[in-house]
């Protein structure tokens, strides 16, 4: 049987290419009457091999849209207006449908919340994991079943041999999410996106599943993009943090630098929101009755920024590099 791996195009990648590079990515959603929603407005992002990057930002910032764009699955009525996404040096838009499907199935995986919607209710757990490895790795039926059992063990499902023949409705929410992770990681993808994968599960199960995900990703030397609204999660799971606000990257830093010396006023507002100090929250949050209307051509965060100055509402700040792994989009960053 020909495996999907055989369909992969010859790679022009050089060892210096990052695993993933997003350049100048604009994505919008069209509406019948209203103007389009500009969900992503010029995203630049690189992820190196073996790196775990946290993507944080409030609801509507564009996190899921970025994840879907990377997977090549922007939903209707969305479209990529500009920019490129390259995987191992290969521009994804230059690939044919078969090659794209092969890369997506074999090398890119996405784990989302609500595992039940991801699982096929009429196939057993073993069949669902087995189908993935048969299709993408070209394994025969019995090898696929053995691989499925190995994956159930790897995701610490209790009584894995019995669960192999279970149907999704026979699993708890936590177990179903473990099965979804088993399916996502069965082919050892080079890049894994976790989009709020554990929201909806109780806190203890959330921590166990995130730990498990991190252990498996590290063991396979994969890279990951961890999307979350909970900035505290990134401190434990990531090497680097990317902060998204209204479809723009506003800060990039290593986890240590970010938590020690955040520079963007929005990052400080996010961190203050998670702190126990009411004083800190007051200091970095503009009261709702003082927020301004949209800043037009200026900084998108200006209406909510405690540091805004006249220049902020007239001039759009560029993402400025502050060092190798650090960048900020602000005219008046904190501590710089
Ligand atoms: N299918 C869609 N149709 C129309 N607009 C959409 C669609 N998906 C996303 N959007 C819009 O794009 C913007 C970014 O949404 P997105 O879902 O990417 O945000 P998010 O950061 O993932 O938010 P959350 O934390 O709530 O998941 C929002 O303004 C949203 O309304
Ligand atoms: S550019 Fe101005 S408004 Fe925007 S985040 Fe920086 S200080 Fe605030
Ligand atoms: Mg989302």
C-alpha cells in the first residue's frame, strides 16, 4: 500500500529553515452587508524545531484563526488575503491538494476542546487510531491495532486493551480527550497545535492532560503551539510566548523574560488580571468609562491603554525587535 508519506513533495528545506514560518499573514471574514472582520492583520511568527510556543490573547484576538490558517483550514467565509505560511521551508500555498493533505495528516496535528465532536461515534477507539496510522504510515491491520494499543498506553488510558474496542460514548470527557490526543500524536507529527484543548474539563483533569501532552510532544521532539486564554498555563508549558491582540502580534518573548519583564501594556494588563493584587489590576486597566473609541490609523490597543500618548492614536506601531527572541509592538514599551 502506498502511504501518504510517499506523496510528500521533495523538500527544498535547509537545516537553517525554522519548522514553521508565518509571514505577513492577513485573514478576513466576509459578511453579506457589514465590512469584513480583519481577524489577522499581518502576522509574522517563526517556530523552531523542538520549540513550544504559547499563543495568548483574549477571546476574538484571532488565535483559532491563526491555528486554522496554519492547518490550511480557514473556514468559510474566511480567506487569506495576503502572506505566506511555510513548513520546513516549503510554502504551503505552492503545494497541490494531495501534498498538502499528506503534510497535514502526517506532520501537523491540532487538538481542540470538545473531544466528542472530534470522534466518530460509530467506530471503536482502536479503529479510529488505527485508521490514522494505516492511512498515513501505511501500516497493515494488525500492526495498526498494535500501534493503537501503544498510543492508548502512552496517553495513560486505564485498561487500554479493553478500551481499544470501546465506542466514544463509553468514555468520560477526560478519557475522550486522551483518545483525541492519541489520534493526533499517533503519527508523531512534527508540529502540534493545542487550541484551548482542555477547556471544559475539570481543573485536575486539565492539568493531567496538559502534562501528558507536553511529555508526549517532548518525547517525540515535536514543536507545539499552545493556544490559551489562561496565561498562567504558558508559564509551565512553553519556551516562548506570543501575545496576540486584535489580530496583531504585540509581544514575543521567552517565558522567563516575559514573566520577569513584560514590555507591552496589554501584556501587563493580562498579567495583572491574573494577579492577586487589586492595585496592580487598577494600575494597568483603563476603567470602561474612560476607554476611547477606535484609534483609527494608530495603535489598536490605544483605546484601552493606560500609557497612550498623542502619537499612539495617529501612528501605527511596528513590531520592533528588542533582541534575538524578543519583540514588541508599542511606541512606549514598559522598561525599555
Ligand atoms: N467562521 C467565522 N465567521 C465569521 N467571523 C469569524 C469566524 N471565525 C472567527 N471569526 C472572527 O474572527 C475574529 C477572531 O476569531 P478567533 O476565533 O480566531 O478568536 P480566538 O482568539 O480564537 O477567540 P477565543 O479565545 O474565543 O477562541 C473574531 O472577530 C471572530 O468573530
Ligand atoms: S503604542 Fe501607545 S497606545 Fe499602543 S500599546 Fe504602546 S503606549 Fe499603548
Ligand atoms: Mg479560539
